[in-house]
C-alpha cells in the first residue's frame, strides 16, 4: 500500500471488538456536535461491542464508556483499523540522548 494511504471504513460495518481510531465525522455541525457531546471525537479509540439485530443500534465503547448509536449516525463516523493507525515498524521516534 502506498505511504499516506488510509483504509477507512464506517463505524456501522466494522468487526466487533476491533480497536479503531476515529479519523473523520461526516455531516454538518449538528452531527459533529451531537457526537462530541456523547464523547466521540476525532482521534479517539473506539470499539464496536455489539450490533443489535434487524438494523438496530450499535453499542460502542469510547473512553471507557459504552454508548448506543443509531446506524445512521454510526455510518457517518469514519474509522481506521488500529494496525493501520499504528504500524508495527513505527513511524514515531524517541530521543534517547
């Protein structure tokens, strides 16, 4: 995969219990404000804990809190996999000297 390429998906279709990082929130001020009030911000790590049957809500965990999101709202939250967000070879360096 070329450097700088992100594999993003939406919160409503990801695997359960997989660590994900919020990278983008689609929609206007109202959607972003609602999600921020719930504690969901760009850069936060989230997990889908459970997906209700019959297109019901999605239970997520963010910052130690569990929240239920409707599928429409969850479809506006773009996330990337933890393995993509923090590659094993590491891009960050530490100064030891």
